């Protein structure tokens, strides 16, 4: 059913939209009709809505939102800088609503469930999408000091995971969650490069992933939906580092996801290939690996000032392809709105924030308007 969330779950005022959905025809599906009424009443009475998020109807896509802030001399984007104002500003600029708000929870800052941010996201009628980031800092391309794969597997953080899971369960309504983002990329400390290399690295990643999921599921949080998220390109490009080698198994994820970027800095010369080129490489591999799983484009983007690729043109081609139905397993997309410093030269700073560029904003607005019948704004909730 199509649902929008308040603190208790589904707002009764949106029951009519679910009734109109042909999948819940009153005459042919009386049990679902009864379930709809009970669900709406229970939700508005303050009961938690823990049913999972379903893929959107065929031919439609979810539209997610990410905002990570701007890097300055005194601030590194911590990937949870987002506010309700950022969400509203983006939606007004592009003329379309978003389904989820994507953010990171860094364990070097806090190991607690991020209740405050999840609450305001739900108050906006959206789904929290949490990147569970067990790391000691936001720097990249180094081994982990505290939250190592070996320590995770050994159970050093089991109490923290269980407490986090209880917080998520008590939150009640649906949450998308991922751990071990882009394991086939050498920038994150859970990549095999930093954990024993060729055979040992991917094996330890899978063991740690399964350990985390088993622990959190063990606390009974049926409202959590797991997303396994890889990069379109294996870096380093070695057979042992193929994302297939990090797959935890179909029973350990509900959805799978890809990152696919154009050039990410003003001076980057590589990565200028089209979004379609990257999908042509990664999509067949991912659908072969997990043929029964929906796919999210969890991250895509392009620097606004790159000398070798126009961000607006790159984005327009990407959105055209996404809405074309070229890749039927894809169910949603999310642009990476963030800026950061790369060195001591201001002109080298990265910026991929849509509203910072008039042409890119226009592309998003026009594409989302043109294809508004293909956007599923509210999360579809699967019957229990």
C-alpha cells in the first residue's frame, strides 16, 4: 500500500490513496481492505508500523535525498549535516518530493541509535536511510584503528549493536540500513586491501557483515530493511576485489545498491564516462549475483566545475536513462549533494550540490516534471 508516516505510522488521511490502488480492490481483496483499516487505526493510535518497504509499482522509481554539507577549513562533512530545511529547499528547487533521507551515523561520534534525526525525518513523512559507519574518523584510504573487522567478528561491540538494535526497534516505523558501504573501494577501511588482502579481506568482511546483521535482527527489529551497497567499479581492479567476493548472501540483504559517479573533483580527468557506461559494466554483474533483489542507485553525482565533463549534461543523460526503464531492476535513485576540500587550493574544492548550479537545478526540475508519473513519492509498505 502507499503510505506516508507520522510519529505513529500511517496517517488516516492517506488511506484513500491506498484504496484507489488496484492492488487493494475492495471487492476482490476483502482481507487486505480489513487490514488497511486496522493498520490505519493502529498507526494513528500510536502503534508502531514495522512492515517492510516494498518496491514501487512497475515503471516507477523512488527518489531519495542526501545532503552532506560543505567542507571548510574547520569542518569536514560528517555525512549527517542534513536538516529539515535542506530537504524542503531541495524539493522546492527540483519540484518533486523525496521518499527517504540518507545519512551516516559515525561511531566515532556516537554509538547510539540516531533517534533525533530519524524522528524529524519521519515527521516529514519520509523514511530514514541510515549508513551505519563503524570508523574512527572521516578520513579515507587507511586501515581502521578501533572498529576493525576482526574485533567486530570477535564480538567486541556486541552490546553496542544490541542497544542500537533496540533503539531502532523502539522507533518502530521502517528504516533502510546499510553497513560496509562500497566494500570493493579502497577508500573505506573495510575493503580487503586493509584486512589481509586477496582471500582474507573479503572473507572477513562477509563474516563481519553477517555478525552485525544477525545480532541486530536478533533483537527483533522487523522495521529494519538491509541494503548491501557496492561501487560500480572495483578499486583496485583485481579479481579478488570484485564486488561479488564481498556478497554476504541473499538472506542477509533485502535490497542491493550501487554508487556510480562522474568526475568528483574539478581537476579529475578519469571517471568522465556516462552513467550508462557505468551501468553497462555493473548492472549485469549485480543482477547475476542477486537476481531476486531490487537495486537502488544509492549514490550518483558529478562535480559542478570539472573541466572535462559538464555536470548538467551528465545528470540529464543519467536521469533520462533511469526513467527509460532500461534497467528494470532499479527501483530508486539518490544524488550525492555534498562539497568538500581536496587540498589547499579553493579552486580544487569539490561541489556536487544540485542547488549550487542553475543549470543542474533546471535539469533536475525539468526531468522530474517530465517524468512525474514515474516517481513514487511515498513509500509502498508491504502487507505483513
